[in-house]
């Protein structure tokens, strides 16, 4: 039987909108994410996509329900404790990296993600050969910028670095939070190709929010559609393979 990496059971999040009125932004969501799933997530604004990511990552607590990672109940774990299992690439290329530190220094931070770190020598030089071997696989010239501050990189290079940092320790679950949305079309296509290659080559499990119907159609083995805080469609590999772009647009009618 295929291993369940992350499971949400009746996950619900209710917030107060400031007018003494409560709003349900995640509505009794139950979801199993299996080993090596690459799930694309579609939904309009306010559908609950970001809330789903935030409760999985631990940056937003549940009102009720539970979350399990590798069968362990992590519902009350803070985001820092979940970081050894999860990694995330955000929409904004400026997030997820330290701008004034070099590419090599950022990669070293990623090497220690989820670990307890005290004051000790960083031994950056020891890892430089590893990073020099790793960076050419990105294919956008980052290997020539190992000692360049990240703030000097282009948006595409910075986002590619964020993706590499998120996958360097092979997380149990990779969260891709509209990670191509802020890029121009050509760079977006290049980053999606890199994303798909890394997920396939490293055997990762991933959950990707996207507003690009073409990407949702082309990538991943599974699709979920959200509306009003609920999952209204969960499309498996076989059904997804037979769908066309017109079928995707019907989810929003």
C-alpha cells in the first residue's frame, strides 16, 4: 500500500472578521497526500488554497480537526518544528532567501533546515564543492554567482535558488505556493520545467497552488479544486490524463 505522507482529518479554520462575525475559511477538509504525489491545487480567490498551505505548514492553527505527518499527529506543532518535514517556495521571489547573504551562504542555511543550531563555526568552505556541483543543474547561470549576494540576482534566479534551497534536504512534502506567478512567461516556463525535473529526479511529494490552467493540466498526477474552504474535486491520475483545458475552466462556472 502506498505510504500516506500527510493527512488532514476534518480540518477546519474559523476566523473573526472584526465585526463579531465568524467566517469559515477552511471547512472540514479531509485529504490524504500519498508518497510521490504531485498535486496541483486550483481555486478562485478566497477558495481556501493559501489557508490549506498555512495549516499544513503550521503558520496557522486549526480551529478543529487534525493534521498528521508520517502518521504522527502534528496538529499542535509550531511551524519551526514542522520545518524538518516540510519546505515551501513562495510566490514572491524575495521570500525564502536572505538577500544580503551570498548564494553559497543561503544554500548552507538550507542544509541545516529544521535542525537546532547554536553558535559554532559554519565551515562554509567545506560545502563549496558540493554547491559547485549542484548549481549547474539549475541551468540559469547560478553557478557563476556563488559568491554573489542574493539581492543582486534576477527574480528568476532568486526563485530557482529558493526551489533548490527547498529541495536540498529532500523534504517529506514540498509546498509550491504559486511560485511562478511573479515571473514573466518565459521564466515561468523555465522554472516549471526545473520544478517538474526536481520532483521527478528526487522522488519528491509536492502540493502546488497555481492559477495557470495549462500548468495544472500538464504537471502532476493529481488535481484538487477548492471553493469556499472545501475540496470540491479530487481528480486522480487516470481521470486527469483524459481531461482537456476546457474541463478545467468548467470548475469555475
